[in-house]
């Protein structure tokens, strides 16, 4: 059976798990861990992707990310490829480092955010890397120590998590720690490591109860959330896909978008592709990037090559283009 396409959208919450091939180690020592975190932090900041939780285990890692200007698939490709190359070079090995496909589960934020933060940050205890909550408080390779203020980085979003426990940081930290400690006795949570009806409902007992009551929920293994949430996510993904195919069928491509943008901005199409920081030209490039990425699904990497701009520059252009389109009521094509 072919694998289903990944589902993503700006602002979507993802629980990501990546494992070493055949269960092998992906972190041999702290130098590897620091290398990985340096790469992760740089990409997160460049792409304005929020990270709420993370944990490094010798043979796998967990991340809890909210999609920013770049799709999660693009971010992960850069992270895994760059790290694997550096790991292989350092340890004089060849071949794949990670399993063929990392796991990415789109999650219902209001229901699962705190549960996932706790579950992910308790991984070092479950893996017996640290023995108790006191050791976890200062363990440098889990986001828990960052929330507790023992370790500092500038790419993990701790403010949002703490605001869910209180307004004063000191009080919020105490309540957060109590919440995390209570999770130790819960052990491994299969209901939090994937989507699908069984996991989203909390296990087979809940599924049987719903069926006995003649309640049926939409489910998908790529999504962790209620039936209504799953249905909404799938519907929006389908609409986006249908729009993309419709535009392609109508002959829309980068050149077509450039002509449309040039007409709106009263420019020659060639001016959009030419380098320069003249205000109208920058706005035109931004609108081009926004429609290319959001409407046609063209990758930012491809746009980076076409426009000879950095990936971060393309990301900013997409964001700027979205505002230009919204403020002026511009549409690539009205449906």
C-alpha cells in the first residue's frame, strides 16, 4: 500500500519522531548531540518554526514543532540530511543514518499540546538515561531543563508553555514541574505516539464504547485529534490539493504568476526576476513567492534557485506577500 502524503499547513502542530536505521545510534556522544542541536536551532530560527518540546535519545529523537514559513517536510529534509552527512564524516561511516521515513503526526493543539510536552520531555527517564525528575531538571538534552531555566537556548518557545500554568514565571515553573512529575507513573503512552482512531480515542476500550453507542469518528493515522478535528484537517488538505491541481490544469506556473504580478504592480515581468531592492520590485517578488508556494505548492528551495535568494529570504518574501495579498484583496484566481 502506498504511503499517504504528509499533511501540513502554517501553524500546524506536529509530533515528530526519527529513529536510527535498524535501531542504531544516531548520537554517539555529546559532540553529536550539540552538532544536532546547533543545526536544529539554526533552521528553526531561520524558518520561524516554533519548538515547544524536544528530547534526544541515543537511537532516536522527538520534536514538537509548529509549522512556520517553511513546510515541516522541508525543515526535516534539511535537518536530517545535513546532520547525517556530518555524522558519517565524523564517524567515518557510509550509508543511511535514519530510517527511511521519519514519523510526523499532526496534532490537535488545544487537546494534546501539554500532554505531548510532558510525554516528550519524560523520554530520558523512560529510556533510563536519567533516573529521576531531579536529574531531568538539569539534563541538557531535553527541553524540560530549558523550561525549568537550568539550560538556556534561544530557539525553544518556553513562554507559551509556561503561560498555560500561570502568569508568574516562578509559579508557572512549579506547576509545570508537578505536572511533568505526575506523568512518570503513566509510562509509555501509545495514545500519544501516532494518529488513528484507537490512539485518538485513548485505546480500544474507548473505541468499543463509542461503537456500542453507535458513535463513529473520522480517523487517520497521520492525525492525532478528535473526529471533528480529523475531518476538518482532511477537508482543508483536500481543498488545497484540488485548488493546486485546478491551477495546474489551467496552465498556471511560475511564468504565469509572474505575468499576473507584473500586471498588478505595473511592471515588466522581467523586472520581477532581476535583482534589486526597489520597493515595487520587492513587493512583486514577495507576491510571486506567496502565490507560488501557497497556491501552486512550489518548494522554497526551487524559488531560492530561481530568484537567487537565500531560503530565509524566500521565507520572508512569502510572509510579506501574504500580507500584500490580504491588504489589497489580491487573488491569483477567483474560484
